[in-house]
C-alpha cells in the first residue's frame, strides 16, 4: 500500500502505518486530526511543545514546525516516525522520541496527549504532566471515544483541571486541561503486583504494563513448563523473555538455575522499567540484560530458550499480526538446538502460523482458552 495523505491546516502529510499492507489501516485517526486542529490554533513560535504517545508520527510531524519533543511508551514509534519523516522531506526533521526510561524535562507550554486505554496509565500520565507543564500551560488530551478508559471523567477530575470538553467529531473527543496539583510523588498506584511462587520478591509493574496486579491466565498455563525447560539447558545457557511485560517468565527462569542468563525485551518502556525493578528486588540483575525493543533486539545473538506470551492487540486492532512478526524474529535468533515455549489464545490458531517458521511444533498444554506450544528449528 502506498502512503495516504493527512490534510491538516493547509498542509499535506504523507503517512503510512507499519504493516498496513496486511491491515489496510491508516497511520492516523480522527483523534489525531482533532488534536492537531486544536493545537495549531493555540500555538505560537515561542511555545515549547510535548507530544505524548504519538502512535505512528502524525502528531509529531503535524507539529514539526514547532520542533516538538516526543515521548512514547512504545519503542515502535521511533521507526514509524523515522519512516514517515522520510515521506515528508519538506518538514523539519523530528528528534528521536524519548521513552519513560529517559523522559524529557519541562516546563512545556503545550502538551498533546493521546489518551491510553488503561485508566491507571492515564492517571499516571496526568500526574506526570502536572510536574512538567508550565504554570499557564495547556494540556490537550484526545482519543477515539470507543477506546477511552472507563471512569476517564473521574480520572481527569482527580488529577488535572478540566477547562472544556470539545464537541465530538468523527467519534473522537479532545479534553482541554490546565495543570493540577496531583503528582506522582506519594501516589500509591505507581507500583502494583503480586507474589509468584518461586520468585524471591513480589513481581510488580507500572500502570502501562499488561496484567500488573495478577498473573494473567495465559502465562499461568505456560509457567509450569518453564522450570523443566530451563533445567535441561546446557550450562550458562542464554534465555530470552520476549514481550516480557513485568518479566515474570524470565524471573522464574532465573530462579531455577544460578548459571543461566536472561535477556528481557518489550516494546513498552514501562514494562522494561518494571522488569528492571523486579530484577533488582530479586538480586538477579547481574544475570540479565534489558532491551526496549519492538521485538527481538538486534545484535543479541542466539538463545537456547525463548519464552513468549505474544500480545494479540495493538491499540484497538486485534489479531495475530504482532505474533507472526515475533515468531519470524524468534526463529532467526534461536540456536540450532534451541526451543521456543509460547502460549496463545486458542482461537488464533498459532499451531498453523508457527509452522511457517519452525520445523517442529508440538502442543505441550491446553485449557479452554489457551494453548501452549514448543517449537524448534
């Protein structure tokens, strides 16, 4: 698919969504359009602008004339923004996006925020913005109405001063806010977690991390197989916890044997920060490497065991497109005698897609909703 054109305030942006050859989805939505319209109506050349959680670069490029700073939880933004910037050579080159591992520092006069689907992540973001927004600064928060988190009105009311809610357009909504007094300091919901059998400290996570308060039911099916798989590895084997989330799979592997090393990789910077937090609390840091990466990190070599519970949604898009990409990458980084242990939703039929990349695919466990597979080259 060729690039599509986003027309906003007299400018034309050529934009393409990664993987759109399969999904036929655009690289922006009505919420991006509404946010850009409102932002461009308010900006002056003296304003310092921050964009939070831009999806594929539409917000950052749409505001390129104001040299915005961009920060995103997702490692995927960096490549998407780079690719879409090349499609628009007439615009100033954007800076490399920051993440929550290296957040930018304010004050900012205007903050443009894509509202996340998770209420607690939204609450975290609003409190962080309060510490970075100029005294007379403005926050524009927008999203598609069907994807707004439950209790979002209460979340905004508990953190910032809502100035106005703009009329909905194309099923999108933008909220105009001013700085509130609530910050992350002393906020009890920064970390939440649970105790996992065999792991020496509670497994905790930040708000953007999937299933941070309890072990998710898919991982619950996979975990009993992790210990036996680790025990039969060669001495000083390397393990990859791919799409690691809070790192519970890799932490469990490290707890099994003192000689193995685990790499943790996730597209979410809050997931990587959470895995780092848990490694320190478990005293496992010396045997671990952390990667904020959209998939298997480049240049990391081969692994004797790869553990994977792949996400099956990206924003509002549900499917196997992320898993297929991770399967392909895992096959390229698996040692000749290595194994992949993965769990997935039964209805997605991963036994068929795994066979595109692995010679051997065996079912190792199953429940009404999930299936665990072992794959080998």
